[in-house]
């Protein structure tokens, strides 16, 4: 199939279509991971974005369905240099070609992804459009330009659960409420593996309803878009701070910072991949982490009398973690649950959550 990718700066490249014929629009972002495309494409944090892989070959071990981070493909579209049509893996159930068709999604291959990555790094993330079934570059550019900025979109409502649900852990494992702004499945798995009972609630859930579940702690999940769109999440943290322990991951980390009076900003091209170095200021150790975010916390906006910045990105110095000095609040910008990516921080973060939940359970008793 004919296909073309157009950018808001006027650039367009022609290639071969993937998936179904149609038009895809979103913010073009790149990820540097070599593997884990199944997890990345189903990560709700990519809602509203067209995902481009810098690694040239994607799809060589097929799609198993075992590592999905949600029920479907969340990225709006896919951009690759080469897609493998004959995968080889004993767990593979279909090719990435079949996956996109089954999901009703579109993509493009056979284009210079290195050039597009360099362009994004130099000029910043841009709005983009893919047309599959036609190769009219001028039309693709027009479609890219006329779409709204991602910061103005309410993407959280598109990915949050519609109704609360419970994932049972151990009877004496304590209870945590997970506010779902686009939560990855492995967050729940990491909590369950420590015996914690998890109640997942929609992003719009009010504090009184959260407290009805009698939680020992609150965890704010990852998710797509601008954290300032999470109005209810910010309000819940403001009301709950000091009453219960609060933890945050990725978008949840940014929401907590806004609730504490901090500010966030849109990054030039964000951090996306499975190899982001994070320097832990307390331990003096650098961890390799999985990340997927286009916004960051402004360190200078955080009250240093109240908040301690605990971790920084070793590449650009952006905030990767903080703790409140007086209240039981801990949050991280990266993904400790990984999938895809290394598990360097999984034990550190989730063991701390489990320990806090156990302590709260004892206190409540």
C-alpha cells in the first residue's frame, strides 16, 4: 500500500503502508528501545501519539499477547524502518502486520527513521499525520498542521477505566487504591506480587469514594498528555496529603508535584525508551530505567523546605524523583514496573510501597 508521513514543519516522506488504510494524526515521538514493542504499543501513555522506533527492525519475535500493558494498541500509529512479516518465536501468535490490522490501526515503513529522529531532537516534537492508501505529501502536512496541540487534549478520559475493579492479593497484604490515569498492567502485577490488594479506580473518582475502600495508601499511575488536565487527581492529592501515604509514577509524579504547588513543563522531545540513566542522590548510584513522558517537573518550582529532590536524570538533570520531608509522599518520573525495560528500580520502589502499606495496616489496627 502507498503511504506518506507528513510533519507540521512541511516535511513529508513516502513509504509503504502497514495495517489498515486510513488517516492517523498525533504527535510524532521516538523511543530508543530495541525490544518490547508489544508493551510499548499497548502502553496507554502513548495515547495521542504516533510511535516511531529508532531501532531499524521491529516485529522479529511477533506478537504473543502475553505482555500487553492494556487491552489494545494505544499509540495512534506506528513508524518503523522495517517491519518483520515472518516472526520467529515459540510464543508468537501473529505478526506485527496482523496485529495492526486486527487493531484497526495504521502505520508506515520503509522510511528514514534516523533522519526523522535527528529532526525531532533538533527541532522538538512535532504534530504529524500518516495517510495509508495514498501518498499525497501536501495533504499529510495539512492534516498534521490542523490538529490541536496535544497539551490541550483530554487524553486521560480515553484511557482510564470506566468502573472501579479489584485485584486480590493476600488477605493480610494491605489495601492500596490505584488512580488510573492510563495505568500499565505491570503496576498492578508488581503490587500483587507483594501481596497487596489493589483497587483500581477511574481518574475522576472523588476523595470520599476513594476513602470508602479503606485504603492504606494511594498510588497515582502513569498516563498520557499534560498533567494539568488531571484536575481531579490534583484535587485529591491536595485533600489527602497528610492523611494517607501517597505514591506516584510518571504522570502521577507530575500530578503530585502540581498538587504540592510545583510546576510542570513540556519537554523538547521527552524521554522514551528503556535505557534512561537516573542518578540516586542518596545512594550515589545510577540506575537504568524505562521511561515514557513528554512533560517534566520544574525543580526550581518545588519548595525545598518541604520537598527533597532524590533523583535526577543523568543525561539532562531533569527531576526523576522526590520525597516530601514532612508527609508520607514519594514519587518517581520513570517506570519502576518496567515492561519494557530493566528492573533496576522495581524492587526499590515497590518494596517501599509494600513496607508503607504494611505499617499503615498495623497503625489502623
